[in-house]
């Protein structure tokens, strides 16, 4: 912090006098002390002789490039956020500065409102925004479980990214926890007090995408009875998480690119654009570079989103974390199911989990444990209740299991068709319909005596009670 511990101090580096004056006036109205210089060498001298809570630098300076100053500050003054001033439409320069460690960027001609918002975010990073909400406690924040080297590196990366406003591209297999990583980046950064808006891009019908992302005005189309904000507007000041971004159609990719570059949106039916301050984090289990090569994803959007890439490791590469993950999941299940005691795994059950390949990663682990808790009669979960398909070390058994699954699926499809079920529905819906029918038949046969119905179905009373609640049959 600066000398009196209350007033922030900013370093302004630009060779254009009118730009320096505009920035100085804007910051002075925010009660920020400023020092303005015109060259790279003057900036380095100023940094060596004093403390600054923020730096704003032009990309083109008479004696060097602004990215050199970004790298200098990142190495020697890491607690000073630095933002760059770029020429209008110079996306390549902005991306280069963000990769070098810049906090954010502002384009010429400078928009005063946008500059004030950027400076406000920087002050939060420096701990000088007294109106900002307190940092959430460790227990209230999302957390990654595990102490393997890959997870330690991931947490370190998240801490660095939280101090930036650069777009982040999260890669990893389905079920690894990509959304949790995005939430941690948001929760540990200056936007923590604002909204985190997640959206699955593959879940929105293509004809509704524009109105979902950008909102619409009353009368824009049939049924538009009032002005409705879109995802960008709801995330204004916060973070927009685009999950499965590879599922966006090409037409929507063009509009998304413009919204990110211009930091403005045009609701459907509106005549003018509206400025938005949104940090974009995206994720997908696909290889976006391959999607670009095959023409399914725009190259310019790819480079705009993939400023910093973060990889979330699959569960099979961090087996030492399975015990801790299972313990946390079982605690959550005990609260959800209102159990008197928290279930725990037997030695054999834990060994079985550590030998398993987990193609569905943490999401699959959660499903396995929820099923095991439902089937188990006491607080100790034995190996047989896990019902794992086969361990990673037994490929022949795995192939056999796959054949068995195929046979079971064919048998089920035939049975479902015979019973008049919609075999075009997704598998989960089919299974729930079949389960509901079997339970209803057992209850009717036992005059709705749940204890007898559970025995008839070959499950425990607690398992039947859980399934009734899950299927909404109480």
C-alpha cells in the first residue's frame, strides 16, 4: 500500500500527453494519487524509487514495448496490477499483454466508464477497495480436494489466474471438475462479490441462443412481453462460465466473439449496444484446436478464449486423492440423506476404488458412492456394494463387462418397447421409468407395505425409501 495506507497510487505510462491527462483526471476523481511518465525508462526508474498499487501503460512507447513493462512488473512487483492501453481493434496486442501477466486492458479511444470499472477491479486486488465484500472464508469457498503434485500445481495456477482478468480456457475429461476450477478462479479474485453465471452451451437450442446470451426487449418477437436480461447482463461485473463451448454453432460464435472484443452486447430488438464488464471462462472436454482444424470452431474466437489454458487431470492420474474425495462425498451424502452416522469405506472397498479406471472421473465416483450408501445396510460400505464394472488391470474382464452391458441394453430396449415405453428417450429417463414401474407394482402387490415391498424387490427398506424420494413417489 502507499505511504499513508489509505490512498492508492497509480503509475501512468503513455507518450501522448492528452491520454496521460485524461487518465490522471479520471483517477484523481476516484481519489487516486498519480504519477505520469512518457517512456519505458522513466517508468522503470519510478518503479525502482517508489511503491505503486496500479500501473496503466500504453503498448507502444518511444523506447520499447509496453509488454516489456508488463513482464518487468510481473517479475519484480507482482503485487502491482498492470493494465495496458491498446489501439482500437488490436486484439493480438491485448492477448499478448494478458499472456505476459497484464491484469486487463483498455482500448483507445478510452471509455471513461470502462476505465473506472477496470481501476475498481485493480483496487480490489490491491486490497484498497473498502466497499468490497470481505473475502469468503475457506469453508464457504469452493475447494479442490487432494494433495497430489498435480492438484497442488492446479491450486497454484488458480491463485495466479484469480489476480488476472484474462480469459481462461479449462480443458479436461468430462466429470473432472472444470466448473469447480472456474468457480475457484472467480471466488479468489476481485469479482468474488459479483455473480458467477454458468451456462452449458450444448443445452440451449440454437434458435434461442442469441436471446439467452444477450437478452431481448419487449416486442422483439412473439411472446416477448417484457425486457429480459441475458446471460451477459446477469454476469455484468462478474464471471460468465461457458461450459462445453465447442457445442456453440458457428453463427453464435461470431456474435460471441464481437461481444468479448467490444465488451458490449445488443439485446434482440435493441437499436444500440450496451456495455458489459464480464470475465469469460470457458471449458470443454473436446480438443478445441482439432475443432478449429476441422472447421467446426472459429480460429479467431479460439485465440480470444484460449489466452491462458488450464488442464484438470483425470481421476486415474491422481489415485492418491481418492480416499480424501470419497470421505468428503460420503459426508455430503450423509447430510443429504439425513443419516445418523457418516458412512465409511472398508479397506477392501477403498482398494477397489483405487484400482478402478474411472472413465467418468469424480462425477462417476459420486454416483458409485451414492448407490453404495443406498444399498448398504450399515455405516461400513463393503466392496460388493460398489458394483464396479472391472478394475483397470483386467482388460479381458472389462471387455466381457462391456459385452454384458450391450446384452443388458438390448434386453432392456426390447422389454421397454414391449411395455410401450419411448425407446427414443435418453437412457436415464428410460431407467427411471422402468424403476418407477417396478416399485409401483411391488407396492401394489404388498398392499403398500413398504417393508414387504422392499423384500419383494430384493433391496433394503432404506434403499426403497431413498428411491421413493428420488423418484418423487412419496
